[in-house]
């Protein structure tokens, strides 16, 4: 049985299965996964994408 890869949406911080992400975006060579097109659109429109990435990294250190 294959272990499912869990990723975190950088906008809403929801944990999702990578294969079930509804949208993705590439920023500075890294692929980010989103639970919805709304979160992806918000990320893509935001000038300071680093704010989302910082929040996601802080949340990941704390764990789900």
C-alpha cells in the first residue's frame, strides 16, 4: 500500500493529499498545492507571496 503524500495549502493552511489538490502554482521553482481554485487565485494575485509561505512554514513546524 502506497503512503499518501500530504501537502499544505499555503493560503488557508489546510492539509490535503497532493494527488487530490484542485490546483497548483509554481513560484520560484517550487510547486504549491491548493485545496481550491479560490486559494490558488488569491496566491497568484498576491504581490507578497512570501507572507503565505512564511505562515505555511510556521504551521508545518507546529504540525497538523
